[in-house]
């Protein structure tokens, strides 16, 4: 059986100076922040797949015309991602990946580890943890899953369930070179600062599309990833 190339990686955590707003919840201590975040997530439930009764966000939030593209699909492909909140003495960070340039979907983009639901997966959480292990080698024993964000529907035909998990220190990463070009961490304080929440636009299939973006150094966080981070921000800050 052909094996994808893998490499062990020393993950990067870049800290940029910034001013978190006075109402930014990251100003509280890490234990209280973790408890607060957990209390704002959709609770853990046992379900095998996604259904239309669960709340959704998506690319159509800023571009209503994209709802037609989503609705035109007979069935959105179910997927799950892990939103990994890494615990540091200095505060929480979010672990993200940069996808390789040759992938069929979302090539070269910044994303959470995750992917499509497989028949053998026990549930959505199992999908997120399995994909995380396959893509970056983060062992699930280091992850404590705390809850969910709202499902996110993409114009490319996916319905993504973001699974939020706290990651304790001591883990190593082994990266799948076929899918992942780079792994890095962003301080949650940066992502929760409204000054870093931007709206950008570009032409897409003959129409102008708007989307969220959170540029961070050389990493351009945008689209579905930025949209899910905005949902996390709004949930934690009671803005939904």
C-alpha cells in the first residue's frame, strides 16, 4: 500500500503585538476563559450525521446569492473539522494548517484540520479527531472535546461541523506532506480582537463575493475558516 510522505514538525507559534479590546474575554485567566468558552458552545450530543434541524452559518451569510448554489446541491457533503485551542501558560492559541497547493478543494488555503465524514466514523467527533490524526499526527489523547460551533455551509458543497477541543501540552506533530504544507498557531487574543476582523471581496464566477478575513503575518486566514472563527467569537462574546 502506498504511503503518503510524512514529516515530524516543530510547530510555529507567532505572537504579534496587538491591542485586544477592553471587552475581549481573553483578558480573564486561562482556566476561567476555558470554562467560559465551553459554556458558550453547542453541547455535546450523540449523533451519527448532520441534519437540517441544526443551526447553520456559511458562505451565504455575507453573500445571499450563494444560498442558491448551496440549495442547488441535492445533498451537501458532510464534513467535520477540529478547532484546536492549544493551552499555553501565556494563553490559548488556535492551531491551523496551510493546505498544499495541489489539492482539489481549497488548495493553498488556511484551514482547520478535518475532512469528509467516512462510513466507518463513529460520529462527527470521531471524524474530526481521525482527520486531525491523519493530517498532522496530533494524537486524540491530548484533546478534550468541549462542544460544537454552528454548522458551516460552503459554496463548494460541504456542510462542516466545527468540533471545539482543548489541547494540552506535550504533543508532537507528524505532518502529512501530501495535504499539509505548514502548521502554525495564532493567539486567541488576536483572533478575538475586532480590529483584526475584516471583510474583503473578490470576483468569483462572474460575481463579486464578500468574505471574512483575519490576515496574520504571512498567513491569509479567510473564507470558511475565518467564518467559523467569527462564529466562535460571536458565541463566546454573546453576539449571536
